[in-house]
C-alpha cells in the first residue's frame, strides 16, 4: 500500500541509505553493496496508505514497533501499481512529506484470500485495536475505496491478498514537529 503523490528528495534518500545500511550492518550481511554500482543505489522507497494522514499514522505504528506486517491486494501487483515483494527485500519507508524514515527487510510473504486472514496476522499489522474484526472492517473499506479509485478488482471475501511481514533494520531519529513539511491538524493528533 503506497502513497505516490508526495515530493521526494533523491539526495536525502541516498544520504539516508548510506547511514541506514551502515547502522543496519548490511555490508556484513552479504547484501549487494560496496564497489558495485548497485551498492550505492537505495532500495525502493514508499509510504503506506492512500493519503498523507494514513501514511504518517501507519509509519508511526511501524516506528513504535507495533506494526510488523502489511497487506496488499494481489490485483495491485498485477496492475503494476506495486512491485511484488520477496523475502529478503529491502525497502525505505517514507513519511507523507517524502522523507525517508525507516529501512525494513521483508521476512515472510504469502498469498491468502481475505476471509483466511487470521487474528494473529491482523494483530501484527498493529492497527486500531489489533482485533481481526477491526482489521477486516477497515481493510474492506480501504480496498473498496482503492478499487473504485483505480478500477481494481472489486472487493469480495475471496479477494486474494499478499501478506508481507517485515523487520525494521534502522529508523531515522524523530523529526521535530516544527520541521515537518505537512502541518498536523488538531484532528490528526
């Protein structure tokens, strides 16, 4: 799930990647880095959700350690909106202003229908009250909204989903609120 309409500073992204890979010890993990040109190229960068508010809210849950999973409708990959993740993939999470905030590594990927997502996985998404009921309610709303906006597969209980688990390898120190590009409204707090 990504937000793609925010500005991004590629210099800031490259700088974040240099710091993040050093802190995460990626050079020692055998990831393609170093003298090869690929070593200096940051991994894909993206943010959660379909709005700036949701992007920042979900990023905050990741940075708190509560969110260790995310789910994407399979049609989003088939339509080319997303790159399908694989175990071991690295990604840089962005905030709503396009600032790099965390480096994550995909640890598990599986495809299941919406109706087969279980309570343990719903809790790993770290959202709302962590219950399967709230996960189903909110994700159904999300995919109905996304399918309408993008002309994707209509929602059903059998909607194929890609369930992705991840670990945070590095997170940027907190950005003071007065330096944020997108001012928070009282209703966003």
